[in-house]
């Protein structure tokens, strides 16, 4: 697969902060059309610490990928993991032993002969958006407390954006870790001309949801206009906010070549595990300007089947207990005690954006 892109456009805004803790590779609007490695990090740990962490990871990953690029232009997962491990080692070298430890999120996109490999740690996001179909095809799963609470059924999908705990993340790259966190890795083989790969820190999403983002990227505006609209609509954000806008220009495929593509099935694609209403975002508009809506469909997955079987088993058990109780006296019925309730465990809180 031969992938060519339009000139990379980036956003790197300070927001209402004193220092910039986001870092980008390539640097803002300095990439060539031949760029193949894209990194975006959101640092944490207070003044100087966060920016050191994010810049260190960006530089270490880009240098490692450049010096170890395979001769056949096909990047495997081990190379991605080795590059991230090199970044961890670079963080260890920068560790000053401060009580408030530095750390950073990571988003990494690599374009190569085997397609696109996307990896992330934390709550900075990667999107795959197809304007020709008006859809988000992939959105990385946030490593955050609110997302874990949503999956556990403790809060609703809508409550994630308003929860006071929304800035608490459960994964980050930090120095001095005995057990280093592993990234979520997704392979995107279904790339088409016109598609966008959008990488952003959570500051970009402070006042922008998936629907609005898709409205902008699926519009008829030029890339430069889309970039400016994103800047304008996030101008008042409190946090640092940064993004890479990667626009696919050409995709050349060789007959018979096998391209790995797990975008539509992986559990790391949040669209596979959120409510039906956001499975596929449709922003198609009729000439009258009225938004066209499509009924959403969703196939029953493994998790759905599991809960159906559990419900069925509970009903059968209840029926058996009711039948057995018919042979007991009223005194026994009065002595019936409720079954003890158990709580689903939540992953411990590891890190928090400052």
C-alpha cells in the first residue's frame, strides 16, 4: 500500500494556561508530504514537568522510528512497542525525583506499506473520519476514570462529559515505572482518498463533541479553512489544545496484497462499545439545510450475548426457587433473606490532569 497525504496541518494553542504542555511531532506545520510518523502528547505534572515529559516522548519516538524504519516499509507492532519503550527510557533519564512526577499521554499514527498503525495511551484521541460517507469510522478509547465508570454501568454516556472526575486518567507514560503501561494498538487498512486521521489532546474537545468535529471535517471547506474553524471554535478553551489534521490524498494498493484491518472489530474502537446513537455519526444534509437522519443499527456482540444469557439464567433460577417455595410454609417464606449484592471493581485512579 502506497499512502500519500496532503500537506499536514496542525494546531498548537496555549489556551488559558501559563505554559504549553502539549507537544507535537512534526512541529506545527513543518512536516513534508513524505512524513510517515505523527506524534501528539499532552503533558502533566505542573510547570516545566509536563512539557518536559511530552517533548521527551515526541522526540524519542520520532528518532527511534526514523533510525529503525524497515527496508520493506512495513511497520509491525513490535517496532511500535520498541519505539514507545525507548521513550520510556528517555523519560527515566529525565526523572529528577520530584514528588509531583511528570507524565504524558501519547497518540501515535504511523503510515506505512501495511496501512496505518494507530497507538495511544491516556485520553488524547485519534479519529478516522470519512467525509464521503459522513461517518466517524474509528475513535480511540479514552483511558479515563469516567469511561471505566460508564463501562461498569455506574454513569451514563452523557454524564461522562459533565462528571467532575472527567479529567482523571487511568493510563499515562511516566518515568520510574516497574510495570510500564502498554498502548492500545489498532490497524487501519481501509484508508481511502479524502479520509482524515485526526489526532488531538483533550483540550480540543473541551467545548466540541464528535458531531461538531465531524460537521467541520465533512464540510466542503478547504483544509486551511477547516483548520481555522477548529482554531476559532476552541479559542476560549481553558486547557492547552493541539491537533494534527492528516488528510489522505492517494492510496495505492497492490493486487493480492494482504492488509491488516481490525478497525471495525477491535474493542479499542470506542464506537464498538458506546450506545447505538453514536455508533455511526451521520452529518449528511439535504439541500434544504435540514439534517438528514438515519436510523442506527447495531448487531448483537459478545458482550450483549453474555448479558442475555445471564438474564435468562436469572429468570430460570427465580422460577426454580419460586417452585420450591410452594412446598414450604408461610414461616419459611417470611424467613427468606435477600441475596448479598456485589460491586463491580473499578480500576484505581493513577493520574490526573492538572
